[in-house]
C-alpha cells in the first residue's frame, strides 16, 4: 500500500517509495547525459520562446525584441 500524501510517496513503514516509471525516466535522462537539477532562475529559454510564440504569435513585437518572457513553477502544498 502507498500513502499518496502531498508531494511524496511512502510505504506503510513510512519509507520513501520511487515509482518504477520515475526510475525509468531517471535512467533515460542519465543515458542521455542529462541531470535533474533545477532550471536557472530565468527558466528554459527554448520553452519560454516556444510558449510565447504559441500564445502571442511568432511575429509579435514582444518576442522579436525579447522584451518580456518568464517561466514560473508553483507548488502549493
């Protein structure tokens, strides 16, 4: 049985439990030479640009001049 409480998976003995899919994803990342470090404060540049182009349109002046893009992560517990 798993305790699916906020932000953590634990066994009945309160030991950390890592889901198999998470283990597989971590292994794939390691094979590619990636890590699971936090992104820099400005976020992932390619993600920010693609999102802005999707929301505002690729030709938007804000994007062309690089005026305003940011990425936030929210963890409400």
